[in-house]
C-alpha cells in the first residue's frame, strides 16, 4: 500500500523518521538520576563478552547493506578498539579469505536471503567464527542460521533500491558499537552524546526531508547529464558510495562514489566545467580536508554541488559559484543517516523525471537469491 505516495521508494524515503523510531524502540535506555544512558540489544546481550574478546570484527554484505556497514565502521572501531574489516560477500568467497575462530563476523542483509551473503555465512560457520546477523526479515535464512543478531525492524521494504533499511542498518550498527563498548568508562560521555543523538535523529530526518522540492529542482538541472560523481570521506565515504549507488541503480545515470582522499590519484583527471560533482562536506574531523578538496575542485573549474552543515554555505563556497545542500547537524557518527536522505531524494526525482521505473529498475531484483 503506497498510501498518498506515487511510488514505494518515495514512501520509504519519507517514512524514515518512523522506521528509525521503530528500529530504536525499547533499545535505548534514558537512564535515571543515578543510572547512565545505555543501549539494550536483546538479541546479542548474551554474546557481548565473546564479541569483546574477539580479535577482529568482520562486516560482510552486498550492495547497500555493505555500504551501511562501511558507514558504521568508524564508530565500531572507536568505541570497541577492535580492528574492523569489510568484506563484500562474493569477494570473500572468491578469495576464500581467512576467517578465524577468534573473529566476530557480522552479516548485514535487509532480506536475509542474499545468496552470496548466505554462502559467506556458511563459510564463516565452517571456520568457527561467531556469526552475528543484522537483518530486516524475521525468520529469514540469515536470521535463522546466525548464532545471534539484531532485527532492524524497519518494516517491509518494497522498492528494489534500499532506502529506509539503509538508515536503520546504520542505526543498529551504531547501537552495536555502543553495546560492545559499554564496559569502557573513559568513553561514557561520548556514548551518552551518541545516545542523545539517536533520540533526536527522527526529528532531524524529518527536517532534512523538507529539502524534497530543492532536490527535485536539482534533479531537473541534472536530468540530461551522463554522469555524476560523489566525493566523501571519513564517516561519509559510505554516503558517497551509497549516494552514487542510488543514482545509478534507479535513474540509470552513471555515478561513482569517490573517497576524497584518493582524488589526486585519478579522479581529478575527470574534472572539467561540465561534469557535476557532489561533495559531502558536513562538519566533522575531516571538514578542513574537505574544504581543501572543494578549493582544488574549484581551481579546476569543477561544477560543484556541496552538501554542508546548515549555516556553512558561505564557508564552503569561497571563491566560486556552487550549489549547496544544507543539512541539519547531528553527532558526527550519525551524520551519514542524515546525509544520505538528500541523495535518495535526488535519485528518486532524477528517475521520475527521466521516465524510468523507480520501484523496479531495469535488470535488478530486490533479493538476489542466485549467484
Ligand atoms: C525480541 C522480539 C520482539 C520483542 C522483544 C521483547 C522477535 C523477533 N523479537 O526483540 O518481538 O518485542 O524481544 O524483549 O521475536 N537473531 C539472530 N540473527 C539475526 C537476527 C536476530 O540470531 O540476524 C536472533 C537474536 O539473537 C534473538 C532473536 O533473533 O535471539 C530476536 O532478535 P531481535 O528481534 O533483534 O531481539 P529483540 O530486540 O530482543
Ligand atoms: C539487491 C538489492 O541488489 O541486493 C539491493 O537490489 C540490496 O537493494 C542488495 O542492497 C543486498 O540485499 P540484502 O537483502 O542482502 O541487503
């Protein structure tokens, strides 16, 4: 049921304030006068000790689910102190990469049925790793076959391009970081700030959704382009990859997410007056580096669209004309949840304006159950 919306993807983008609320329901404890704020993930609480003792956390997934894990990686590393590595499920299988008994492997999958992710799970089970699932589908193969896990509870997602599952996955993995790290006293203040940020997140997403018309206008400008680059780094490297994935999979426009730190190692050669480039430059520890990236792209006459924190338009656009998308600021590790929304809206509007099928893009399936 699409309700008042024309497409499921549109509905699912706009219901993110509600889906995020459901994802967090019953899992954030506000704390009392003497009790600290904390996170309770019923599905993994009995395994936290084992996870804390593991030598490595390995995230495994495909497509958008992989990107969500990439967005959460920095906060996992920060709060747990455990090395976190990333695996695209098919690539882990192709390489038969090393997985050990001392590893915690985390399988991220909206459907819980993706063939490569499922096969990677079998492989990790054979190798004796602790297997944790993060899925949206109760009773799915990945939910059943993992040792433990967390349901993201985002509600049924119908659009082939994943939107609300992505933001709920990031939130669940941030909560996972909080839960694993909860025995470290020195990061108590940081964890409480993130929990406060989680409580505020649905209202901040509601705020960023108000940019809908602005993104439709931008889509109108970009409708006939051949290609769109998206630059990000740090917490928002994942935003660049996921934003580009959304644009290419539904609007059928070539798009590439680029790690801004790699700009000089190839991508800079593409920059000219015509190619549109989105630069994600919201406030965090990488902000000044992104300002410098913007200046260098300006110097090569790049056609820039800068995503920045509300109030920063003047400081990100010095010395050149550029379009800005101003977004509300949240705790740095949660910013990817906000920043993906304008790019979801852009992909959606580009698709409708270009006349393609939004909910069932050409050649793609919601759940890829064959290899
Ligand atoms: C559970 C109930 C929820 C109830 C709540 C009350 C279910 C599905 N969830 O939520 O309805 O309101 O208790 O306390 O009945 N699991 C995996 N792999 C996965 C995902 C989950 O093994 O990929 C396991 C978990 O380890 C757990 C169970 O499935 O044993 C349910 O997980 P989850 O729904 O996340 O647990 P709760 O949030 O505690
Ligand atoms: C397919 C979907 O390619 O599978 C994507 O079209 C999704 O939206 C990917 O990200 C992985 O699916 P899942 O269910 O394992 O998260």
